[in-house]
């Protein structure tokens, strides 16, 4: 008996012995343009809500003056720490 074929559009890999899973992520994230003058201000806190937010904001981080970095979620925290950021 052949395994059913399932197409999954999520980006995270998932395997199941009962089916052949084909991963076709259709969603990507891209940074939007923003007023970069906000980088010249001082901030008490930066709060990242996802790994994607961290990835897109990393190029600007050294230009920013801030006191603390907070995150939402353990995966976001682990990702920040893997990038050398102290959460």
C-alpha cells in the first residue's frame, strides 16, 4: 500500500512515517522600508516577538542606543543568544 502524499506549506519541517510529506513553504518575510531616523533615538527597551523580527532588524542593531533587550518566546530568546545578543 502506498503512503498518502501530503503537501505542507509551513516552513518548519515535519515528518510522519504514515505519509510522504512534501514541504512547499509559500510564505516568506521581507522587511518593509521605514523611517531610519528612529535609529538615532534612545530606547529603554527593544522587544522582539519572533526570530524573523530579529533577523530583519540585526543590520540596524549597532546603530541603536538602548538599555535592554526583551523577547517573546523561548525560541526567539535562543535565536537572539545564538546571534550574540544578551536577552
